[in-house]
DNA sequence: ATTTGTGCAAATCGTTTGCATCTGA
DNA sequence: TCAGATGCAAACGATTTGCACAAAT
């Protein structure tokens, strides 16, 4: 079980999960009803790439009462806590990745979909040396894909 | 002289440039007053990373009458024509790079500044294989920098 | 003369904020 | 009890759009 996999199934998402509660407490966030529910949805099924709107829709249709503003707050709190990673694909929507460890992404332009690049297929290289006084915060690599024209 | 360097100096930017006109015609855009002026500003001094707002300010203070909407239009037209490259650093502002050829960027987080990674310092590696039916449009690599803490 | 571009203001859209109310420790 | 969290609606900021007018071919 990886660090970001809480082992919560989709059906469990609605019920308070002990694991989710512990996880929240660990990172210094109060285990509220909304946060427990959201953490449940986010980590229920493997790695995901969600927008605030997507998560909000999903929570709402799962009978979880939560406001969009709280979804935004929660996503940022989880990101600061290291549970999520933020990804900038374009200047409109912001995506959040449930796998915070370093890896790269394919972005399928005609579907606005973000998928992990399998590690066996990864783009790796020398890490550049930052200018004096700065250090690397993180490296974002996005490989943009378009439909192959034949 | 590189392909994207028109050799136009800052002082020439205000006067219609034959080179700018030719360049526009080449890519199928009518050489209008605004487009000639903007192309002049953009390529006057080496590689740059501008936002629509930045370019608009610069044009305005150089006595060039142009609307912000036209700046947006023009930036997109130039991008489609291959004169510029669009860079997504975060989900607020959109940056345009006057060097459309492949290279990577440092993003200085505390200054919201984008700079080229010198080629000698570049991050290169194996190019990942896209999923079936897709091909690589482009690869965006952004190395985010924060002030070194001592 | 016809097509294309421009400017303005209003509209859009994702995201943030202010503030009253609620909740968890 | 009471700091911290939530919900709502209003505010925001970057970008886009509709449309009348202007400029280029």
C-alpha cells in the first residue's frame, strides 16, 4: 500500500473512515465531516487528476453536502499538507493529482484529460542548476498529445 | 540572425517595419498597424516572456493605440502562426514566449518571473511513447524555483 | 466592394473573499 | 466555550465575445 493510498473503497466514502480521520489529524487538519468525505472520494480509487468542479460534482452526487468554496479550500489545504500535488496544464482549470510524488503527465488536448506517464516510459534527464540564491521547488513536465493525423 | 529575431530595435518599433510586414504576410496575416507595432515590440529585444497585460502596457506607453482585446487576439494569432509559444505556469496568467523553439524554463515563484534554462544546463531525457492514436504536440518543462532558505 | 481587423463594453468562467452561522475539541 | 470550518453570495481578474465601425485588399 503506497503512502497516498488509504485503502478506502468507493462505497466506504460516505461513512466516516477511521483512516481518513487519522490522516487528517496527522497533517494537522480537523477531521470534519466534509474533509473526511472528500479525502474518501479522492483516495478511494487509485491515482486521480481532479478539478475542484469535478470533485464537487462527485461529492454532490454521492449525497455529500458540501459547498464548492469548501472544496476549493480543502483541495488547497490538502495540497499544503502534501496529500495532493497541483498541476498547471493551461491557464483555465487547475488540476490536483492524488499522487504527490514526482512523476510526469500526458495531457490529452482534445479531451482535456490528464494521465500519468508510466515510470517505465518516463522522461528523465539531468536536473538543471538553479540561479544563485534559488533552489528547485518542483519540476513540472507535461507532454501534450494530439490525435495522430493519418 | 535566428528565425524569430527580426532585428528590429526598440526605437524602430513605432515605425512600420518592412521586415515585420513581410513576416506577417508570410504567415498569412494582414499587416495592420497594430500587428506591425506589436511584432516590433515583441521581437525588438531578444527572447522575452510576456503576458497580454504586459504587452498592452508596453504598447500603450510607447504611444501605440491598441486595445487589450486586440493584444489578446494578436498573441493568439502569432501563436497559431508559430511566431510565439504559449506557456502555462499556473492557472491565472498566460505567458507567451518569443522563442518558439523547444527549450525549458525556470519559474521564479516569488517574482512570477519566467526565464529560459540555458541549453548547456538543459534537462533532457528520453521522450516517452504516447498512447495509441496520439502523437506529441509539445513538451512543457517548468522548473519551479523558490528562494533558498539558509 | 468585399473581406478582415479593431475597439469597446458586456459577458464568462474559474477562483477567492467577506461574513454570518455552525461544529468539533 | 470558542477557535476553526463551512456556506452563501458577492467580488475578482484574466480572458472572450458580440457587434458597430474602420482599415486593408
